[in-house]
C-alpha cells in the first residue's frame, strides 16, 4: 500500500475516536498515556489506525518510541509521500 499524507484534523480525529478523549485534549505535547489515558492496548490500536489511514507500516521498535501526539504526527509526516 502506498503511503499518503493525512491532514492534522484527520489525524486528530483518529486519536479522539480511538481514545475517546476530547478534541481539545489532543495537543502536540499531550502524552498518549499520561494526558490521554491510553493503555498499552489503546496504543497498539492507535498505531494500527495510523497505519490503516496513511498506508505506512510502523515497526514495533518505532511505535514504542512514540509517546506523544507530536511525536506521532512528526513520524507520520516524515514518512508520508
């Protein structure tokens, strides 16, 4: 599958839908676990949703390093065509 860029709004909506948080909670500095109350299963599902919506494959070793919204956004932007 070819990678594709997504808008920040779409990216943010994925997080809101998967984690059940409020849109205003999704800031670049927000920690998935500490600020958005994601558990390890939530994080796996979130990474999968990012992959599905961008066409990217995010290796486990990279996924483990992504702890904030900003890190996830930068990772996706750097690797999308």
